[in-house]
């Protein structure tokens, strides 16, 4: 998904002076203390709080998060469940 960002974006985000901006982007992809699987989202729309704001989850036709499509769901990890999306979520503003 990072490859889809405009050219130079990743390099800019990796600069030490942009550490906070990169952290804000990554935190938008984390829902703390959540182990929700895709079957629990089927047929539902909801808002979830990430470590950096709210995201809209739509499970009515597959699963999307703020419009990004979940391309691989339910990857179980020791600290939660990973759902791979096809876009990088960016903070508003």
C-alpha cells in the first residue's frame, strides 16, 4: 500500500524530522485491545477508535476501512488480529 503513495512520500516520512508524522499514520492503523475477526463484522457498519482517531468500518459487502478494502483478513498474531488493507490510511488534515 505504501507503494501507491505519491513518489517521495515514503522517503520523506522516514526522515528523522518526520518521525511524529509517520507515527500518526501508523497509529491510525491500530485499534488497541481489539481481536475482532471479519465474521464479526459481516453485515455491519460501525465506527472504531484507533490510536489516532476514528475509522469507518463497513462489512456490508466484504470489509472496508475508510474506503480501503481488506484484502487479507483474520491474520492471527500474538497481540491481536491483522487485517491487510489495500491503501495507507492518512490522518485528516
